[in-house]
C-alpha cells in the first residue's frame, strides 16, 4: 500500500491583470461570471457564493495564506497550479505562483499543470473552440486569437525551463524520485513536439542538478511518450479505446440527459466510470483524478454542462474508494478537480450552502484510508 498525496487543481485567475482588462473589461476575473450566473431550472444552485462572500484576490498574499491554511487543515498535500505560457514573450497569470515562490512560510506543496493551448475569443471559428455565450452573447464570425501558443524550438524551450527552474528548486515543489513534476494538459495536438521538449527538459534538469524532470500528460491515446499520465475529470473518456475493444461501451460512455440547451450528467454515473477505469487500469505510470462537482453555468448559461446529484456524503465515499484503489496499486498521488474552479462548479473551498463539508469529506476519506 502507498501513502497517497492529494493534489487539488488550482486556478490562479482570480486577480486583476492587463490582459483581462483589455479582453473582457476593467477589473474582470472569474468572480464577475460567478456572480452573474442565473439558475436554469427549479432547484438549480446558482449563483454559487463563497462562504462569507469572500471574493478573494490572488494577488494578495494573505488570501493565498488563507487557502494554504485550509488545505493543510483538511489534508490537501498540495496544489496543481494551472500554468499559462504561450511563448517567452507572452505568459501571464503568474502572480499567485510567484507569491508561493517568494513566501516560504506558505507551508504547502505545489506543481505546474500547463494548459498548453492558444486562447481564442469564445465566439471564434478556430477549431476546438468552446463557445461561452454568457460572455459573448450571439455567435460572431471569424477567428480572433487572444494569445497564440508558440512552442518554438530548443531556444524557446530553454527560456521556459529557466523561468520554471526557481520553482523546481524550491523544496516545496512536488517531485518524484527527486525529479520536479511538470504536467502537460493537452498532448494530442502536438505529441512529437511535447515529447521532444520533455526529453530536452530532462537533460536540462540533470544539468541543473536534478536526477531529471518528470513530465506527465493528461491521459490521451497519444500521451505515451512521457514518464507519467494523469486523468483529468470530468468529461474525460478515460482509456476509451481499450474499453471499446472490450465491448464495454454501455459501462463507460457518458449519457447526457437533454434539457433545452443544457447537457446534464449524473454524479453517481460519473464517479462509477472513474472508479471502473481506475480498477481496470494496467498502466503503472498513471495517476487518478476525482471530481467535486461540475456546473459551468457562469460561463455558458443556457448551454451549460451540469453534473447533478452531488453531495458531500457521496463525494467522501467515492473519494475514499479512489484513494483505496490508488493505495492498493501503489500510486502515490491523486488529483481532485478542483480547489477553486468556481465558474465550473468544481471547488473544495467553502460556500454558503455546504460550508466546509467537502473539505471535511476529504479529511474523513483520508483518515479512513489511514485507519484501514
């Protein structure tokens, strides 16, 4: 059995930055969308309100210290901080990470999960677009790139590595066998480039005094060239090709219940598919991920994706089962979506409805595992 470290995915967006001011209006953060959300059916829990109406700003070290204290109190090992790097000339949303780095009294662990994709206006015609009608209104024509991902070559990769290096050197940065862990969110689009970049970073890591760099990717069928994989929930078709070959479509594939414009999934079915995939995963270099909930009404309004039926009690039981599977299989980390994805209804932080109930569920599930 392994001691499983719980890592909560962490959105660093909640602070004012020039790019958001320019693109979405003065003072925009996700809190703007969260506050404006409207219920889409009777009993729909929207808008979500943080406990005490505590709409924090993550350029404030005191607000981050409060998050760290909560995480420590309830058994969260660390944060998987989303990382937004488009090129050496364009990268942003780094203020919270720098606060972690520069305040050694923030007693938690952290790592980066790179959301390696271009940012486009949500009404654009760029392939892979995810329309956000709550922000854009009616769809418009033509692409508009807000921030274009440019991997470049080794010169660019080295500049990126050098920016990361002070974080890698921090004793709180999450490591496996002494290697700093770095995750790529999107592998399918550019698997050859990412694989080569990971190899080069491994070389640079050894030159910097580490045993190397441990690179992982979100589980995809092309994510086989890196050291580790991690599942990202919700709505990830984990190991779908393997399951289809086994004729288990009905066990795994999600079935959305249609409401006018909405896509609604069932919390129990989502978790059961996560647990099924975990129990049958034969790859030893894979980490699992659980969900608190999901509801992106603040971003998509009448086009929202919603998981219904969640409760703290269900979350505790499902999380315990996933921790037990991870421990029995010797997997040392488990990810949770998420710490603070308020505009997607995926958060552990306290709100006005449940208080600290989901954090308490994490703590109880962890204690149950330790107590056998």
